[in-house]
C-alpha cells in the first residue's frame, strides 16, 4: 500500500527519534509533585471521601416570613391521629413536664437553633412533654414576632405531634405545652 515516494512509518519514526538518547538503566526515582494542596482543596477531597460526615442534622426550620400570631392569642394545634383525650390532657396541663425552654429576649435566629436542638435532645432522651416560653412579645417592635415563629416551627417539625398555650400559672399565652412523638425504641 505504500508507494516508493512515501516514506514508511518506520522511517518516519527513526527520523523523529534520531536525537533522543535512551534513559540510563538502574534505579529510577519519581520526584514528588511540587504543587502543595491548598486547605480548600484538602477540604473538598476529604468531603468527597466522606471523611467529614457529621451526625448533626441540618436545621430545616424556616427563617422566612411566617403567618403572624397576635401576642395575646391562644394557640393550639395537633397532628392528624392524635387522640382527642391526649390533646385535652395536654391543654389541661395533665402531663408531667419533662423539659423546658425559655426563649425570652432571644433573636429569631437564636431561638430557631435553640428550639431545633431542644427538640432533638428531647427525642433522643425519650422525653415527650415540655413547656416552651417564647413570651408574648406584646411590647416589642413587631408584636408577637417570636411567638409567631415558634408556632410555625412547631407545626413544621416532624417530631412535634401537638402543642397549645399553657395554663395561666405556667405562662399563659406566652408559653406552650408541647408533645413530642414516641420514639421508635419506646414503642
């Protein structure tokens, strides 16, 4: 297939390699790469390898706008499936309060993180009833702002099955009784 005028592949190869000298035989060492890995590159590499997996769940509670709740409003909510007798007992303060969280004078951002961690701890320690006190916020610049967020977050959290305003001697409309669902272990 090759004509006399076309140089063969072998001739072309020899022509290209005429000034190449062979590598000396013996021990050969590869030099390490001179480039240093930046902290950002190392972090990305470790993340990709799964070295930095955290057990902490991301906080999914919203910081966006929520429906306003009046400072003096009585609040109550229960998930479908919660028995009326259970909800009535909650509203009457019939459950032993196993934990409490005071959110007075907290920012919305601080309260969000505190509430999220509080519910996780309650669930992990198999506690079911608590009182959360966001306050009424009656005299704040935006009346009832924190209370509105807490009401929204409680309805948003999958561990919460019911809540209602507390009895007057426990904080009234500035506090809420909260029920957490039973853990899988205690069922």
